[in-house]
C-alpha cells in the first residue's frame, strides 16, 4: 500500500511539471471568462453610401408609324382602277384609285337641269320686273299732269312692281339652292377619285377593280381600299413604370436598340408624355419622336429602350448582394458596435453593382456584403470593411 501511494505521488508530480513547462505561453481559460475578439466570426461589410441617382434601366418599347390611316371611299361605287399596290410610295394628293357610280351621273344631270330651269325662271322674272318698273315710272311721270292718268292706275302699277321684286328675290334663292345642289353632286363625284392624304407608303391593299366600296355598299362599308403609313418618322411608345417617371423631361435624348440591327444604337428625343398612369399596369405611355429618313426601322417592332432614371435628391445605396429576401421580408444585415441586426428595406433602382434602398438606414452604416437569413440577428461579429462597386 505504501508503494502504491509513492508511485501515485511521483506520477502526479511529473504531470504538473510537464503542464507547467508546456503551458507557460497560453494559459487555459478560466471558467466564466468572456470570449475574445479573435473568437467572433468575421463578416465582410460595406458602408451605406448616399448618391444622387443618374442611371438607366432597360424598358421595352414598340415602334408605331407617326401617321397611319386606312383610306375608305366616301361615296359608294365600284372600283374602276387602282393605281397603287403594297410597297408603293405616294405623295400627298396622288391618285390611289378611281371609282365609278352611274347613279351620280344621273343625279348630276338632274341637278344641272334644275339649276338651268331656275336660272331661266329668274331671267324671265327679272325682265318682267324691269318692264313693270318702267311702266310704273311712266305712269307716275304722267300723273303729274292732272287728269291724264288715274291715281288707281299708278297704285296698281306700283303693286305689280313690288310683287315682281318679291318674285325675283324668291327665284334668286331658288337658283342659289339649285346651284348648291349641283355643286354638292359635283363634290360627290370628286369623291370617286381617291387621293393620298399625306406622304407615305402603301403597306396594305384591300380591294381590286370591280369591288363595291363605300358607306352604302353593305359589307364593303367596312372595307378600306388601302392602308398608308408614314415610314420616315415613327413613334416609339414606351410604357414607363410610375417610379421611373420623375426627373425626365420632354426633349431628353434616349438611346434604344432593335434586334434587326445588332450592335447599333439609335437615338430619339422624348416628344410626348401622357401624364396619365394606367391603373392596371401602373405605367405611363411616353412617346419618342424617331426620325428615320431612310425607312430602316419597321413599325411594329419591339425595342430595348435605355430609359434614364434620375433623382433630384440623394438616396441610399448598398451592394446589390447585401439585400436578402425570404418568405416574410426583404432586409439587409446591419452591424453596429460589432452586433448584427436585420433592417427591413424596400429596393429602388439598380446602379451598377449597387442598389437603391429605403429603410431605417443612414449614410455610413455598415451592412453585410452578402446578406442572408443564415446570419442571425443579435450576434457578435468581427467586421472586415470593403467598398461596394458603383
């Protein structure tokens, strides 16, 4: 028993000696002591920065012709000849088609006869008025000599002149009405010649010679003759989201591209802003005035528009990777005094590698470069600051 106690004392003394020699530089932690900074997890952070936004976003747009019209016949008739076809270039006033309407010829002859009859009656009435007026004048002159002409004869002659004057006035109105009726028929005959309303190109032809067209042609009333479009000037219609409208004025030059011309950028000024937001899409239609003198761009194509987004005041930006989203919230991980916290944010426009954010943040705050819900709130971390790319 004595030997065992001696051996145990020897082993215990040797162990203490070894521990004293090997642990002099790193003493074991004491129970209950706080963890050191080197034991906290490291977290890459970036500072929240404030800038006045001046960036661009990609929006879809559609090219439409500046002027486009389906040309209809104003008068009912048969297509006698059509002088243009799809792709024909026309100038304002050029004849597109000619119609024939036999009933208009008869109406014109009838209106002309009525006008000539009214003119003939007017001429006879004017001659009668002149004669009766002369007779009345002679009777008045003779009546100055007492007893030569009875006073009743002078009065009767004057009443005849008054009646003739009223008749001439009525016949003049009738002749004027007959003339207007004849002109109306002549104007309707002018409608049988279809002309181009503006310079452009025929993009569609709907009828051929022999077709019945016009407002009284039954089903043909809804059939145009041709469609003409102005292909040297276009409207680029861009539905702009309501949060991208402010700060952009008419006259601003905007860049856009079309798939038919890869690698090429077109430019056009903002010409018309509707100032009315569509409640269904929350967008506002804006038109760019596209000059295309060579007719390279085709109406109906879609364009990629680099829409300018501007603010008149500074807003806050963080790296785009800092914004985390889960099923409940969108947030960034802010670090203050070495402790994490989740801050709910709303994102705005992206500018390069940074994104605009709105929330309980201030310029200079530190946020995690890579936001994630795996970074729990209220934990102590060591920060390694980096600058976000703008």
